[in-house]
C-alpha cells in the first residue's frame, strides 16, 4: 500500500497543567477508533501512521495520530522526556480527543506507552496492537546494552549519546529516562491486568527488540485473547509493503471483532 507522506499542518492540543502543546491529526469517523503511538524519537508522520490513517478513512473509522512532547511538532525538548511523561501525553490525547472505545496501536516504545495507557484507561481501550513492542526497555538498555564505562558517563553527565543506524545523529539516553523507567515497568508483576484483546507483530530479524519479548508479553498478560505473529524475515520497523498490509489486516480484523461484540 502506497501512502503520501505529505501532511497538512497539525492541530494543537494545549495542556493547561504544564503549558505543553501536543500536535495531532484526527480523522473523524465511527467507533471503535484507532490511536497510533509512535516509537522512541519517532513522529506521527511515519509510514505506518499514515497507512493506518488512510485505512481508517476508507473504513469510516475515527483515527488519531500525535507527537509526544519533545517529539515531532509538539512542544518541549526530547532530552527532558520520560516514559511516564509520554504515557501521560497519550492518556491526555485520548481523553481529550477521542470518544468511545479505541484500538491503540503502539510501535516499539509505543508498545510500552500503549500498555501504560491500557492500564490507566481500561474503559477507553478496547484492544491493543503492538508492533515490535518494547515495554521496560530502559532496564535492559542500562543493565546489558552499555558498558560499565558508559554507565559511569551516564551518571556523571546525565546523558549518554549512542550512534543510531536510523539517522545521522546519535540517540540521547538520559539518566532521567532510565530512572523514570523503573517506575513505569509493566512486566515485573504478572499477570499484567490488561484484559482487552491484544495482537502482537514482531520480526524475528529484529536487531533492537528481541522477538521473544512478544512471547513474554503474551504470557504475562491477564487477557485471554492474545495472538502473537512472528515474521521470520521481518526487521524492527516492519515497514515493508507486506508488513504494512499485515498490520492493516490485523487492525481491521480486531475492529471487526469489536464491532461485532
């Protein structure tokens, strides 16, 4: 499926409590709606978000994509952000901009955010679709993915810059992010009290998030209706045409199921 990448200017949601502004695009339509939560340092103009938007328009389904604070066109600096803050952004956007049940789709870190959102708003979240979901990733990053020298630098400077294969600039990991991550864990006390239907898509060639994590998530959820799909030749992003088609089919089948219920 080919999707145009150009977007009109976003709408802006202002939050009175801290003055933050969240940029978003909303498509009006029927419920259940679909909400897309982006990954770490990503934004709402990515291919998966735009493909879902076009798909929902064709179905007449409501759809919401947005940028967390410190991402894309929202206010704030990325290095000031935390999982807790970005999860609060998602909950606030859903509270203010959606009505009725929502299927929340989360990509990579967005999979952590979608789970935090489902825990915070079980009455609003009718289903989850995770794309290489990465809940609790800050723990693994700190404990196993960096050296002792890098941990020392992180504590001394408050930030560690890691070269990224996804862009020319290094990725900042702040001590604030790591410390907050300890308070946002979702897999540490199973069963995780999420009971809505859940669909997980994960590439077995993912170099960033092990595909076995999706099996762990499925095992630890309280939900009975959990389906994990492993794509043997899939990478982390799952953004090839066949991956996008699989995502749309998965979301569509879940919407049909919820509409039938």
